[in-house]
């Protein structure tokens, strides 16, 4: 099957399944109601709880869940072949990821906007809540530290992207001022803001910014410090000051990137240039772990990701102004992430074959290009390698529509860094919520202050980032755990959603229960294999933390099963005449 046909069929499938399966779940399973008062309306405070138009909150939610996740996962999992990667992204996003994100959002909205960790106590017990908090803190701890490094790596690889990424911040702040203080039209001024941003992208192409080493700290370390300081500031500001307007700009930037990539596939596909050069299936790549279960751990964002439940129940649930908007925000954004992951798969399985420059300056095309980049698991698994495979492959396709490859590289570099920045902002804010909720439950009120809680979130990430030296790469020590941690969280979130639906009566719980069983089995399998690997390699740190993850996963799964058979029914939400 050609790349063009893959794109068309996948896109059509996402649209059809949103209309059929998504709307069915919204109306029949969760019974979305316009009569229900959301936390954004009931608890509005102008800082975190802010009723928001669904188009704006969609922009925030999508850019927060996407980040670089749907890029780096498919960009490495393609080593097992494009067919397994594509099937997992398409099926996973529709029946697992979208149900997971949407369910976590709705349940949080029906529990005062509390995080999934907090409302675990209601649907399981207080003991499980503490375990859930531990795994959520670990996940966000790694995310904040690693995404600071991700952006630093992008800046080092694509210095032409630096100017536009930083200038987007004042543009977003001014956009927020115009919209929320002056009452300006959201759509008109956000489009103007995007145009201004792309002017800075053009300028940045000719004004690359390379960070020097400062006081013995290498460039990646310097950028990591700057980015974590920025994350502290961004996460304590009202969402209307920076978070929402920046994410709305990024949502438009996403549309531009998707359009450019789609046109690139169309132009190169119809021209006969774009051919899939990756193998359809490759069960035993050099030095790679087994495809089962690691395909389902490697591709998280784009199929299903536990981090999404934190966004849904962290920031988004506090901004959705009507329950009926939750389908568009929660389910729709996950399918759009599947669209992005599909384009990533095309870029790294076909786009890379248009032209690939090796480290020694040689230019390869076709199968030779793909084989060189993906010569082994070790060669393809590096952070820079994953990003480069997508950016270069995408730039090749975009160049086919008449945009110079130099400018196309800047566009995609800014795209990756901007989305990573949004994830960094959101993860820091969510970690602040988690810390405040945890210490609030322990009656340590001083640590619930947003400045103190944010300082704990950023400070702990800073310690992790620099634990191995001045390069800011300390999070890479725990990175081998991230996939399993993230997908364990997804499995646990699905268990909570299943318990919620079980309380509503009937067989509604099957919608999330079957995905919960699948993800629980796959992640525990992967964690056990990792435990064997870490133990055999003598890595005590990873062995101990991975064992803790395994114990938590099994404990919550067992508690969930026990609770499933003793769950009482929960009253249905109020239903308005105009349900979805």
C-alpha cells in the first residue's frame, strides 16, 4: 500500500469513527448533559478554573497531550515495520486512547475538577490513592526534566528555531491581553498572531542562535536551567495570561504543519516520488527488544498515553465550560493526535527515503536511507535520532510543494520545540496540582500554596536533570522506565474509568474494561521483562524503581478487580433535552 493511500484511508477512518463511536460513547455511555454545571463555571477563580470556548480549550488540550510524544514513539517503533506501528496507532487511538482521555476528562469534571489521583479514593480507596499519587509524581518528575532536555536538544540541532520559539511567548501574552482584557475577536487575532509568529520563523532561518557554554555548564545544561525557570513562571500565571493564548497559537501552528505535511504527501504521492522504504514487518531488528509487548509501550502518544489522563483531569477539566464540549476536547483531540502520528509514520517510513544526509555528508535515498538510519535499535533510539528522522522526513515532503528545505527544517523544528514547550508548561502546572492535593490531604497546608508547590515541582526536576552532571541529562537515567511508567498509568486510569462506569449500571464498563485488561497485561509484561533486563545488567537504581512500579501496578489492578465486584451504583448525571 502506498503512503498516499495510507493517509487517505486513515484520515477517513478517524472522521467516521468520531461520528459513530465517539458520539455513541458521549451520548449512551457517559450521557453528556448541558444541564450539568462544570467545575470551570461552578468554581471559577480566574487562575485555574476558567470557563473557556471549546475551540480554545481544544487547542490547549491537544497541544498539551501531543508534545513530542506522537513523534518520538512512532519514529522508533517503525523499526518493527510500518504495518504494526500504523495498526496500533489507528486502532489504539480510537478504542483505547480516545476512551481513556475522554473518560478521565468527564469523571474529573464530575468531581470538582480533581486529578485522577485524587478521585481514585472515591472509586477504589484511600490506600490506592496514595499509590496512584506516587506513580503520577514519578511520571511528571521524569516528564518535566526530560522535556527541558528535549527542547535543549532541538535548539542544539536546529538553532534557527530558537528565535521563533521564544518570541512566541510575548506574542501569546499580547494575544491573551487583547482577548481577555480588550474583548478582541479570538479567531481573528489568533490568526494574526500565527502570521506574526511565522514572520519570526522566517527571520529565525537567517538568525540562528547557538547557546555557548556558561560557567562550565554546556549548552544543553544552560538551556535546561532557563527552560525550567520559564516553566516555574508559566505554571503560576493565570491560564488566560499565557497558557491558553499560547496553546491556541500552537493549535493553529498544528493545522499549518498538518496541512503542509498532507500537501507534501499528496504532491510526492501523486508524483510517484513518495514510496514506503521501511519494511512492512520486521520482527527481529538488531539489538531491539521483542515487538510484543514493547510496541505498545514504545508508541504511547498517538495510540494511548497515561500522561493524557493527567492533562484531562489536571488543566482541561478546570476549563471546559459545558459537558457537551468534552467529546470534542477529549475524544476529538486524541483522534487528531492519531492523525499526527500517522503522518509521522509516513515521514519516517517514506519521507526519509527522499533524501537522507549521513554524518559524513553523503546523501542517500530510498531503502538505503532508511536502513542507514535504522541500522539497529541503538542507532535509532537516541533522542536526537528520533527527532531528526521526523524533521528531515517531513522537510523532504514539504519541500515538494515549493518551500525550500532550509525553511521547511525551521518550520518543523519550531513545531517540535513549541509542542514540547507546551507539554513542559502543562506538566509543571499539573505537578503543582498533584503536590497541592497530596499535601492538602496530609494537612500540610503550607505546601499547597501554588508558589511553594511549583517550587517543589521544578526543584525536584532540576535535581533530576543535573544528578549526572552539568549537561542537564540526568533524566536520561530514568528514561528507560518512562514508557512502562506512562503505559502503566494509562492502564490504571482505564481501571478507574471502568469502575466509574460499573457504578452507572449495565454493561457500559466494557467500553473501557476491555482496553484496561489489554493495557494492564501488556504493561505488566513489559515491566517484568525490564526487571529481568535491569537486574541482569546490574543497574540497581532502575531495578529498584522498576520493581516499585511493578508492585504499584499489580496492587492497584488487584484492588480494582476486588472493587469491581463490590461496586455500588452511582446516580446518573442530570440530563438536558439537548444531550449529544
